């Protein structure tokens, strides 16, 4: 049980890193802060969904 929780926490942290990178790229391209936050939110949601699906396929999370 604790190992699964650790994998979920790692997935959330990886999604946060991807979201931060997406926001940084948006700002570096001359985007506004609101556009960076919007990009970060969409990137976080997409990355987290993808990671949970992959971990489910590998049997790490789920039943």
C-alpha cells in the first residue's frame, strides 16, 4: 500500500514539474502571466491523467 502511495506522489510531482516547464516556456516566448498559468494548468491536468493511465496499465495503481 505504501509503495503505491509513493508512486502516486511521484506522479503528481512529475506532473507539477511538467506544468512548471510549460509555464516557463510560455513566459519565455513572451506570453503573459495569465497565459502561463493557463498553460500550466492544462499541462498539469494532461500530464497527471497520462501518468495515472500509464501507472494503471502497469498495475501500480487500481485494483
